[in-house]
C-alpha cells in the first residue's frame, strides 16, 4: 500500500519502502526543483510530525546558506579540479560555484543533511556531496559515483 503525507510548507511526500524514507520534489529556489528525502532513521520510534518539523527547520537553514555551502565546497575542491581533472585553463572559484547545480537533499532525523550536486562536468560526472550539521553548517564535501 502506498503511503502519502502532506506537511505544510514542504509538500506531499510518499513513503519509499526501498530506502525507508519520505520523498518528494520541492522548489528550493524560484524555478529550481530538487528531490527531497526525509529519513526518520527509526520510523517506528519517531513521530512523523517531529521529523517533518525538523526537516522544515533544516530546509530553511539550507535555503539561507546554500551559496555559502557551495563556496566552502569550492574552497576544498577547486585545486583538485584544476590540478587533476581539468584539461583546459584553470577555472576560478566563482566558475566552480556556478557550475554546481543542487539536485537532491537528504535530511536525517538528527538534523544533519546531505546536499547532492551535479558537478557541471568538473569531476567527470561524479556528484559533489556536501554534508551539513544540525545547525546548517558545512561539515565536509566529497565526490560520489
């Protein structure tokens, strides 16, 4: 049986049995649609409303700091791109930031989140994944895929 839930300000979610999380698509910024997954981690132990309230709070933090998160990723990965992946002239930090496109967000019950970006061909199609803490602060960045 398919399970749906609507949470104010976030939209309609569908339960994904394969991953044990709620998922939907949201407009993160005007004209930019991304996938959003909310992982209750222990769904039988945490009330849905609590998980979605936390997700709403985390999403607000992401919206307020997303450009700064991309800047931190560029700070960590720009040299790697220019010295190991780039076959053309080196790019600057702003171009690196501009080529990253947010595609998916996963928010966990502990308030942490992963933001997955299309790499804009910076790393041969590998996703750039930024991890943030419960306060929305940058923790780490890595390549995936």
